[in-house]
C-alpha cells in the first residue's frame, strides 16, 4: 500500500474560511452617487432636469389658474 493521502483526508479551504478584506470606508451616499452620475452624463441629466422643472412649473401655474 502507498502512503499517499486520500482526497478526504487532505485539508481543504472552503470559501467561507477565506476572509475578504473589509474596507473601513463607508458606502457613498445616494446624493454623492447621483451627483457623480450627473457629471458623467451631463447633457442628458441637464435635459431631464430642465424638462422636470418646466413640467412642474407648468403644473403649478395650471393648478393656480384652475383654483383662482
């Protein structure tokens, strides 16, 4: 008989045993991520912002006209 170890007797490292490095840096806030995205997609974000502002202004003027 040979003295080679069987696969069941060899120590195996499970994925649970491997420690992942934990960062002490907190997750970026929602506002920070939104601002970063807005800078990256400048033209589209400005278009959507202006469209939203015009729509909101139109809605408020419309409601004030109806309820006067």
